[in-house]
């Protein structure tokens, strides 16, 4: 991905400029090369604006978008303000990125490690007595529920203990290779986990449960695919990190 920043210094009607960009944004929203966009106004100099557009690549912007069907309409809306551009550059993201402390992590919102340990304890009590997925866990290590709690805690923003103590993603992947999990088994796993979440008292607000279920669906569908005979998933990857309604970042 590449991020384009355009700095405007508007000397005319600022409201008209914002209205023009609201109309131009319709074409950005339809462009398959555009990931997202945001227009910000300077609080110290109200006539200065920064437009941020994330493109799937610089070529996709300069060739794909500018040569595509959405560009003429976009250009028609912003043309009166081209002379007001102070700077226009493309930037490549670096590995330095993250969330601040203003919004709690899903880990903190859930209640930290004790909440996830209670969840997996209740979950595996249900699993071992289940006729459909119980056989998958025959001979399960008694510490397995605690290890899965460590995984979930790390995924949702807690301590990176699963990576440090259990080997991270490669170790979790190894548990699924060759298991030939079926779709009915995957669905039963999800259903039992959601029942256990209720029983364990995990937060039931819609925002948390939507994010929680989003990861569970994503993770179990990957586990199902990785478990099939002949599957050749990547052997090394970081533990995924999941936020409020945020999947692992899209990479074009």
C-alpha cells in the first residue's frame, strides 16, 4: 500500500471546498484502487487542509485510478482547488504503527487473562462431552485450555506469552495440520465457544461480541482450511492481533 498526502491552503470559501471534496469522495469510494481516505482541517490555520488517501499501490493510483472511469468525475470536483495545493507526496508505511491507550484493548475489556482462562475452562468442559468435536480432543493435554487462553489473550491485545512461551503461530498451526476438520465440526466449535462466553460472563455488549465473533469466524475458517489433506499454509507468521471490528490489515 501507499499513502498519499495532499496539503491545501484554501484562500477562498472553505465550506465550498469541503462540499466539493464531499462530492469528489463519491468517486474515491467507488475506485477499486482506493483503500480509504480522510480530509482533515488544521485547527491552528483553518485554511489549511490535509487530504490522506491510502492506495493499494502508487502505480494503482497514478495509472489505475487516473486512467480509470472514476478519475474524470473526481477531477471535475477538485479542479478549482488544484492551484491551492502546497504539497502532494506518496509515502510508504513502516513497521512503526499501533494503537494508543485511549481505547481499551479487547483483552482489557474482556477482563484480562482470568477472563480468557475462565472462558477456555468452560469451553473445554463442553467440548470433551460433545459427540461431534469431542473425538478431536481425545487425549488432550490438561494444560491445553490454559494454552488456548494464552493464545486468545495475545490475539486480543494482551501479553505476548503464547509467542514467548509456546512458539507462537507455528506452534498453533501444528495443532491443526492433517486434522481434516469438517465444516459441521467448525460450526459446533464456534457454537460451543459462544455458549461458554455467556457462561463465563464475557462482556455481552454488541461491540465486544461482534469483534470477538469476527475473530472466531476468521480463525476457525483458517484452521479448517489449514487442516485439510494436502494443505500447505505458510509455516511462519506472527500471531494475529485483533481490535474493535478490525481484521488483520489488508495488503493489496
